[in-house]
C-alpha cells in the first residue's frame, strides 16, 4: 500500500482493540477522581505562549526545547499545551470557579505535545490524566491526592508502583538553598553540560534534574534541600508523612527529587514503576502559580499521569482487561425487503440497549455469517422471504448452534 504520508514521528494511532483498553483505564481513573469529589474540566489544546513561559519557568527543558510554538494568522504567539496544569489554572480563574468555594477540585484527560526524542512511554503527542486542587493548604490535601492515585493503580491491578517523596520548600527556603547550590556547582562547573552551565545563575535546582550522566554524578554530592527547609515547610512535610503513614501508604524519601517544572513548591512526588524502571507520573504543590498567572495567592496542588506509560505498565503486569462490547445479535438479510426489516429490528434492539448489527455491504448469506463470527456476535438471525411471510425466524446461538424460534412481527420486543 503506497500511502501519501504516515503518522508524524512521535505520534501513534490507537486501534479499536487498543482504545477499548484505554477507555477502561480512563474510566477507572475518572471513577476514582469523582469518588474524591473532583469534576471534569476541558481546556483548549493551545494557549497564548506567555501562559507556559510564566507558569512553567523559562529555563526548564520544556520551555527551552520542547514546546510547539508558532504564530497564528494575527501574528500572536500560541503554543500547543505541553502539560495540563497551567491551562487549568487559567481556566479556573477566567471562569471564576473559585466563587463556588474552596477547595476547587478538577480533573482532565487530554493530549499534550512536546518536541522530544520519541521512546517507549514518551511520545511527542502524549495523553495525560491529571487532577488539580485549589484552595487547600493543609498537608491532608497532599496525602489525599497521593492516596487517590495509588488507589486507582490498585483498582487497575498495578501492584508494583511505588511512591517517592520530597519537599522542595517555599520561596524563602529556596533562596538560601539556591545560594548553596550555586556555590557547589560553580566549583565544579567544568564538568557540567552547556545546558546546566546556563542554568547555574538562573535556577541551579534545574541541574539536579539533568539527564546527563556527568551532571548526575556531580549532582549526587550536592547539598540537600531538606537541610534548608524553614520551620513551616519542615512541619508541613512531616505532617504529610504522618498522614501517609496513617493511611498505610509506604514511601521512599528522595532528596534529589525536584520535578521538571519551576512552579512546584513544598511537597513533590512521583510514582515509579518497578517493572518498567521509570515513573508513571507525579506532581506536587504549586502554591505560587495561581498568583503568577494573575489570581489572588491561592494554595494549590495536583498530579499528572502519563497514559502512554500507564498502558505500558498494565501490559507489562499482564493485567486482564475487560472484554470489549460485542454484538449480542447479528441479523443476516437476503433481499431488499429483508434488509429493511433487519435495519428496523436492529434499531429496536438498540433502543433497548442491546448491541446489535446487520449487513450493510451487500454480502451473500455465507459471507454474512462469517462476518458475524468475526465480530464475536453471540446470536445470529437469518431473514429471508419465508421468515418475513411467517413473521418468525430462527435465533441461533453462535457458540453451539442451538436455535429457537422467535417472533419478528411488530417491534420484535
């Protein structure tokens, strides 16, 4: 087959067989979110570029290297969303959702876009399930969010997902910490990659997140943020841990965990998959982001799960997915009059919520029955002139060939 083009690099088609699995996973996540009082929000696929530059930080890898940014016909710079949080914060403020009272709890399931090297679980168009909570400053909110994600993993049959936890403090903590990092890395800057050299003055914490092996070796000996936490941040982090322990949730403290975006404050976390060797998602607090985007100072937190990675984990763990919906009845028709009757019967079954189908390709009877087997129909019904005249037909169970006579007059119900 000589196609004029193929799917762009870093994108993937989801066939019906795959989509059935994705929908099951998405429904599980949605169910868990709604159990916890979250409601769905949908935001545009593109935003004005300054939203992401302001919210995510102009020295992050995402903003510097990975955003799909272009000018529209009016010459305005717009960007395909590289993540969900900034757009949801903007929408929450613009639509006044805070007027209904705090906390505002929102979830979303959306494609996002980043220009990076495609690899397993990391695509240029990737799908994210995320939740955001606004107006909740208490450590209990951090624990509730984490517990919700872990509960969803368990419901899907994923039992190898861990929890890595850290606190990166508030702006006051990080001011002193940045000075300590700057001094440490400045003494070792000959070993840093060019990207990290550019980060040294602007945001040395980003060096801790570098994927260069040389930078990782240097970063391993860097000062730890937990040694610089103020009393309030230290107390908050301790209470988060106490809440998680009370919920029976195991976690690992990782002082090198900083996440990849500048808006995070205090609690940050990731959900590593032991079998895959990478995180299925993560999140944390971003208590300053709402104000940065133009709102009043508002505590906030959230997480995002990479659906592509989640599906890889489900396959790796050999999770049994529910069977997709199949036709209960396939009606094979012979002749124009029978075809019209078949359509009528199928429509009557649909009004009762019964999956049903009939031939629309002009196949012969043998081919129609073969097709009924291919789609996994539980029953088949053959309509011809004799059946129409008698107002009756034989309903056949496809698995064993047993039949019983039914009426096809009236509404068929």
